[in-house]
């Protein structure tokens, strides 16, 4: 049974996040580094679970950790240089497309834009996942400080670019929903490559209801497979996720990301729709945080996340705010529930039930 490494769960849709689950990311990163990193992503209940084949990630980890300090830096600088080149291309593309009136451009122009989008954005993606890998592999403060600093800057820029891309994708898909008579909640589950095919074939009113409940996007078998509903659930039974065997000991261990301690009730926030439920002084618990979580982080007593390392968004912002923070807590969302009273020890990276 193949093992799957999960590194993120986001409140996004395939239309927003297709660049994380398309064969182009694997192909580009392999051409850049020689390493093939295959993805295994699931969309369920408005959340996008982003995972990779564990064996692929382990292979590049062993290679990277055996490099000299000089060669580690050189390997990272090569990845970052490529990322910045692709990012500049993407920023230019977004800027030009944002100036267009999407309601007035032709289907052929939309196809051309989608092709360009498909060519550029995936090439900015696995470099940033490599930054996440390094964060997971070396979790102690001071480890690979220069490398993490460089990768952290790239991650910050990536977040801003993808935020712009998400907003533009929603505008574009809203217009396509109107043209093609496909409900908006369904059209968000279509990848740009599929959309190009639909626009070329001129099929209006096509439905993707089977994806609303559950859909898997993966190339673990070296080809893109999109499996929805029962077929998708059957498929994932052949794989084991790395966080399935977590046991409840009353104390959860993670990465100490920001010093200090705090006590209070746990409040899980997974989607934007839940933001209004968060109250001052609660402990903010999430899969991970993003830019729009900052107002909640300011109101929180502490921040805890299931994913992330020392250069993750939650870690960086918590340090800026002076809030206790523990990240990378395996089993957080399984072992704690809303309302649980807990103590967050940001010095030792521990969360205790009280």
C-alpha cells in the first residue's frame, strides 16, 4: 500500500488550485531538478487536501540532506531563481488579463488565456512545495537559516501571486458559468485543461455533479486521473495517509513557532464562512492559516495548526504579533474539538488538554 504525505488542506476549489494538481508541475520540477514528485489531491466538503507520494518526497530528502552546505545552497538557489523568473511571467499575465472585460472577450480568446495560464502558473508551484518540504525536514530554529530565509521570501511572494490568481480565476469561471450554463459550484470543479476542451467542443450545460461530493486528482500512477464519487473513494483505499495512526495522549506535540503560553477554548476555523464565529481570546485552530486569517490571529490568545513549519504563514505572522504558536501538530483536527479547553506552550511546541 503506497503511503501519501499530506501537507495542506485549503478552502479552495480545483478551478483555483488546479496548478497544484496538474501533470505540468511534476514535469517542470523533474526537468529542473531531476526529481519526480507525484501529487495526490482530494476535494471534499469545500476543502482541497494537498498530498504527495511519500516515496518521491523521501527520495529528494535523502539527496538534499546528503549534500554539502555549499551544494545545498546551490540547489536551493537554482530552484528559487527559476521560481522568480516564472513568477514575473505570471504577474505580467495576471496584470494584462485583469484589464480585460471578461464578459466581452471571445471563447477563442479565453482558450488562449487558459493555455497561457496552464503554461506559466504550474511552473511556479513545486518550487514552493520544496520550501515546505525543507521546513518539515529541518524544524529546529537556526537549522539551514540562510536557506530557509531565501525560501521563505519566495513562499511569501508565491502566496500573493496565487491570491491574485484565485480571484481572477473566480471572475473568469463566473463568466464561463454564465456562457456554458454550468452551475457555478460545479464549474469550480473543472480544471483549465478540461475547460479548454469544453470550449472547443461547444458543449453547453455539461454537468459535474458527481464531483460535488468527492473528487481525487492524482498522477501517482504516472498519468493524470480524475476520479469522483464512489470511484474516487474506492481508489483511495489503495493508499495510506501519513497522519492516520495518531493516538490521543492528552498532549499534542508540534513545532514551537512563536514563544509564550496561553489558555483558552479551542475554535477551529476551516473555511471563510466560519470567520464570523471566532471570538476574542479563543485559541485559533486551523489546518494552516493564510493572509485573510490575520484579523482572527490578532483576536486570538494563541494559534495552532496541523500543518506548517517555522517559515509557514502561521509561524511568521504569530511571531510578528507576539502570539504563542505551535504548528505542524499531527492529529490536531482529530484529537481536539471546538470548545476543548487547552494550554498552548509556544516555547516547547506542546498543546495540552486541561
